[in-house]
C-alpha cells in the first residue's frame, strides 16, 4: 500500500469495521468507518459555514473524540488551528487574531472565555456528542461539500512556544504530517494490533502526531481520555490492552512516584513507553524500565519538523540513556555558527532537513532568514552526534550559561542533581553577575518523605562538578513552572528565582 499524502488518505487505509478510537469515560467507540463518516460530515459543516482551503478553524476543545474529528475535518475543509481551552481572554484574543480564524469551535458546555474572545467578529459553533455522532449547535444549513485536500494544502497551523519574543506561526501541509506519521509508525513498528493511550493535550503536535496520526496510519486503536489522570491511568492501560503511550517526563515521573517501586497491574500489556518534548534524565529512564518492565524510548521532536526528528530504537538495538537516539526518516546534522556542517563528535547547533520539515514560518521573513540555511532548519538546540549516529542534546543555545567565558550546559547540571537520592527534579539556569557575566543557580523539588538542605546539595555538586559549573544557589521548592504541555519554563524559573545578591 502506497504512503498517504493527505490526512484523509491516512484515515482511509484501515478496514471500515476496525476500531479506531475509544473514549474510556463515555464508552463511545468509533470504527474507522464511523470516523471517516464523522470527519466528512463535520468537514461539510465547516464548508457550509464558509470555510475554504487555507481558512483557519480555531478549535478550543478538551481531549476526546470531538476534538479529533474536528481537527481532521478542519484540515480537510480548511486549516485546523487547535487552541488550549485553558487560555485566558487575552491569550484567546491574540491567537484568534494571529491565526486570522474564520470560525471557532467550542464545547457545548464551557468555553465561555473563548466565546467571549471571539465576540461578534468570529462565528462560533458548539459541538457535542449524541451517541456516536457529532452535533453542532448553530450550524448553518448544509449547502456545501468539502473537497478532498491536496498534499500541499496547509492542514495544521501551530505556534512555537515563544521562549523568546513573539510566538511564530508554523504552517504544516498535509504531506508533511502524513510523512511524519509514517516515520513514527515505521520506527516503533506500529501495526493494527497496537493500542495507543493518548494522554498528551491535542492542541499540541506531540499528542496530535505521535499518539494519534501515527496510530491512525498503522490502523491501530487510540484510547483518548478527557485528560491525564494518574489514579485511573493503569486501570485504563489494563482494561483496554494499551501497548504503548507517549508523554512528557512530568507524567512519567508522576506515574513512577505513585508506583512505589512495584510494577503496576496492567503494565504487562505495554510493548514500550515513549518520552518526548522535554529532557528525560538517565536516572528516571532507568527507574522506569526497572519498575514498569518495558523499554523506555526517548525521542526528540519539534513543531517545525511536524514532530519527531529522532528517537532511541526498539530492542534489540541499544537504547542510550542521555541521548535522543538516531534520526528517524529525516537528516540530522550539526552546524557551526558560520553554517558549516561539523564532523562526528563535534558539538554545535542541531540542524534538520527532510520531507516532514516545514520550509518556513508564516509571514516572518526575518525568522526565516535566520532559521533556514541552505535547506537546513536550525533548531536552536546544541548537540553532538556520536559514531553510531546517536544525538545527545546539550541544551538550548540561548539557555547556555556563559560564566567568565566558560560555556556551561544547564542540562548537565540538571542531570547531575537528579542523581541525588533526595531530588525528584532539577532545573539549572544562569543569572547576571557583576564580574563573571553570568553565574549558576538551580531549583529542585524533593521526593516524597525525603529531605535535604541547600548546603548538602551544593556539597554534592562540589564533589562532582568543576568549580565553575557548581551552582552558587539552589532553591528547594514545591513545584517547577511548566507550559501546558509539561515543558519546563527555564526562563520563568530564572526570572522567579534569580538571586538578588
């Protein structure tokens, strides 16, 4: 069977009577035939509302069947623009305006903040499930049929996280999403027998592509709860025979802490666990494999790559803790500041190119000029590739700490602090220093029922790090700031905990 070039072709592959999606809370089950019917019907609703190819349909829905159907339907009739339902009013106003949304889809109950942000300028459709069917309140009379999308039609538009400056719009065509899904399915050897548990939010590329599209590509089954719930997680895994799930390290750490060193009932159905979107420490990876009894595969993804760029492999190939594995379906290289590709073993900026990599940001020539060089996309991450092709990330270039000319990777110190028996998680950052330029500080959370002191942690680092790398201040806190998708907000941590003297 040839590889699909659009998301519609992607969901056409599986037999109509094969189960595609299950909502564990509601018990609603859609076969691939049901899914195709629902997607086509919703696409026609959007087309009847005036949506044409290129028009943006903003979708502010919780995880569940409606958001998956609306995402696929919007990508066919126009362009899907998923948004976080938890945004505040000003955030909705910004994203609706920035994407030039022509339509907003919200849940029948809730979504009041999004509705208010849309005002009278953007039509709003409310969606709910009635049995296995999506029902749209306020939908126009059916008057149009959405045409099949073309491979180069923009299926999805997302914003970068905006770690510095204004978030950039990333337009992703059907073809690139389909290729990314195919690459992920191939790398993890996904088949129609696999069952994916989707716990990542579906307004983000991690959940949409890794958990959903790669599974639909393989003809497998997706279990999509309304949100991650640590109390019901393993029961869901057991009841639905989940064979893999993908999540950020935060979720893995919560599950690991709750396991208490005992393999949870249900874990025996897992084939592997995938970790992505934030660094997973080698310590936590080893603990997960020991407790859960399955391989833990750390991957590396970005919105600009339609998600996955590299991953550690399935057994029997080696998994290398502390690396994000080998390239998966695209080219990954290392480049110096002048744009020269570097040899194996040399550190520099990670660059990528391939069928799933976007060719530019939308209406942002300045960012395009600096981010795309000779067909390569500059990721902003610093890394090194070993002789076996495994990529180790050192840190974000803009997060590297420059202490009196010595360049320090905050990830290195994060990983060291994570090996302390009392530390649950650590985040290192640089702060302004009057004579050194920058110096080193860190924030840590502690494991439950374990205690330590700042002095003990600093002494721990002093024994294991060169003096210039040792944190001068370590804050012990209850929680560490994160984005809605679980990424550590290092810049927010730095702003909140920068020493005043």
